[in-house]
């Protein structure tokens, strides 16, 4: 029987990272629920056994149900009938299978019907689902919107909405509007209160993933006369009120099984989540970080799918009397595809572990006051997660597009046809660099860490970790790449030109990202021989890339911006 977890030893390697002991102990709060819930773990080993079993079940459902239905779902897609979205047959079946297996609310507390798993296995499940069908990941994966309800909603709202998510109801985040895409401060959907204090929403939302979801988080302008983010609040909309019209399902290039909707709110009743005016400033920023982690998982899943398809075909396809896998031009492409997949995967789970730790401390802080040392750890991991999240989203989404491109190249003309999944994978990949913030916006988010030294401090922490002596020469190369990066940042800062700094930003962010991913692969290789050759391939690739970027920055003059202005 196929299984998308057990057939990938890299996943078990990341699930068993040494940091998981700390994470699970924090998550389970000294295993206080073992006497309250039959399925609560007794200790760390019991918890990890549960994690392993849950991800294995997801791996089986993905291989046996999701993946076989993906092509038909892509072809037929969802339909809009009587103002209601009807999922494709395969999508509905997959949702039913995962719900029957109790795989909604994976990371939510047990008291609401969840499994209380840490972020790491939840993200791993999202990766596996995305490998099977990236479009379906957009429906199932949006359950992470429930984290925003868990963190910021009232206890009454938690008790009413979170059990519904755990029972399999779907979620959406309604942010984008026709005139407010990347610039969410421009959101105009109006939220008004009646004399009883009840809220009603009026306006249009566009490009809403899974737009006809059971429960939606809606960003709306609650403060009349405001024009920026300080006038926006976040609301919970319950589809049971039937007050939102689905104007249409968009006809997209890819992820066609996922309904992307235009919605019209007409006096739609809603509930304020948290405090007024904090919708964008606090809640959506948290929501978006979770969504970007989700796109990171989706991108790694697509990377894996593209690599698997290309590798299989390269072994089967013969030209000039031998399998094409034997040609250097082909096995180089495949090795680089594998390196990009594993590098982005290592960054994905490093980021997930950081999110896990600071969120665990957030949860503990609701029960008691944190000790000064705990507060420092919480803040430190929060900052690191905030720094790595845009880098993860940038690099993993770009890599999955590159892998999808290269997979079709391995297939040749056959890959351009609809006879194999790579054509769909190629189309599905394209959105990952666009939604939840384009690659350009991820650079804007990450460049702050370049300028203030936060990214360098993460690199320096990695530099000081103990490693086996046989990897010393590789670390010396990474130290040299770091010095090159520092010099490039200083050169860009010396221009004293804001436009030039922004113009060179992507090169500096990618230089730093390459170093970070290489260190993470180095640590993986120190624990597992599987990663040794992958690390060496990745090092060869990034040394050339960083040298090229450094040379460009070194030779760049601010007045050259005029060459590029249009």
C-alpha cells in the first residue's frame, strides 16, 4: 500500500528532530491531560508515537485517495449551484476521508475536539497533502485560520466555533478586494453596528480561497472616515446566516480544484473578533504568518511531487540506447531539484519549530505569568520565526516553480501534454509566489532583518553550533560566504540611497537565505548520511549564486537605477 509519509525518510528525520522533546513537553504542559482525555499522551515517547501514527494515516489517505483523484478534480473543478459552491467529487471524498479519520483540528486543544499536536506534524501533514494535490491543500489547510480564533477570540467564540472546525467544517480568510490586493490598508468592506451593537458587513471581496467556507475571518473597515490600517477590524462570519452571495468562481490557471470566489456581502451579520482597530495591525499579521508557513508547506509538497515525477520518468525513458537518467545533463537537473526540495524542507521545519516554541509559551502565559527567562525565550523565538517566515515563503515558492519547470524539461514534449501530472503540477506551482504576499513583498518583509542585523545573528548562532569534525571544511566555506554577505550589505548601505537599497534587496535576502538553508542541511547531514551529497550539491549551487550577487552589488552605482526605470 502506498504511503506518502513512509515512502519519504526525510519526513521522519525532521519529525524526530532533537528539539521535539522540548516542544512536546511544552505543548503537553507536563502531560497534565493524560488523566482527562483517553487519547492524551502519557509522556514524550507516547506523544511522538501518536504524531508518527497521525502523519502515517494522512500519508496513506493522500496516496490512496487524494492523489488518484487530483487529475479528475483539476479537470472538473468545483461548481456554483444556487449560490452554493459544490466541490468536485474527488475533493468531497477526500474531505470525508480526512474528517472520518479525525484529521481536522490537528493542532487545536483537546477540549475543543482537537488533537493538540504541535505545529511540526501539522505542517508535515500539509506538505504531504500538497504533494498529493496542491489544490486540495488550500481547502483542508485553511483550518489554520482557527489558530487566530484560538489566540484572539473570546472564550464564548472559541467554544462555539472551534469544535465545528474540529468536526470538519471548512474555513476561509476574506481579506482581498478588487482595489486592495497586496495593500490591505486599502480595504473598504464596511462593518457597521446597529443600536443593539450587532455588526453587519457590506461590500465585495475578491480572490477568496475556499470563499464559500462554513466559517470565515473577514477584514472590514469598522471606523468610519478612516483610510488606513488603523480603521480595520477582524470579524467572524458564519455561512449559516446565508447573507453572502458568491458572485462567481474564478477560472484559474492552476489549483483549479480549489474554489476561488468573488463574494458580495449584503448586511451580512458578523461577530467582532478581539478588539476594534486591531484587525490588520495585529490579527491579520498573525494570520498571514500562519498562511505563509502554510504556503511554505504547500511549496515543499509541490517540490517533492515534481521531483518524484521527474525522477521516475528519467529512469523509465530511454533515448540513444539508455535511460536518460544516465546523461549528466539530466542527473544534474535532478540532483539540483532534490537539493532545492530538501533545503526548503529543512527551512520549513526549522521555522515550524520556532513557531511551535513561542506559541507554546504564549499558551502557558494564559495560565500563569512567565518567568523572566521564559519570557526571553518566547520573544527570541517569536523574532526568529517572524524573520524566517518570509524567507521560507520566498525561497520555497520560487524553488517549487523552478522544480516544476525542470520536471517538464525532463519529460520533454510529453510533459507539455496532459498525459502526466507534471503539467498540472507546473500550473499549480505558479500561484505560490503570488498569494499570501508576492515574492517581492517577502523581500520587503525580510530586508528589515538584513538591515538591522537580525538575519546575521541567526547565521552566527548556526555558525557556533558543534558539528562533527568531518564537516569542518564545509563550515569554513559557509563562514566565507557569510563574510561575503556582510561585505555586500555594507556596500549597499554605503550607497545611502533608499531606492538602491530596495533594488539590491532581493540579492541580499537570497544570499542570506542560501547560507541559512546550507547550515540547516549541514546539521541534517551531521545526523543523517542521506543529506551529505545533497548538502554538497546545494553548496556548489549557492556558492556560484552568492558570488554572482556579491559581484553585482559591489559594482553597482546608485545612478544606474536610471537604466531600469520605465
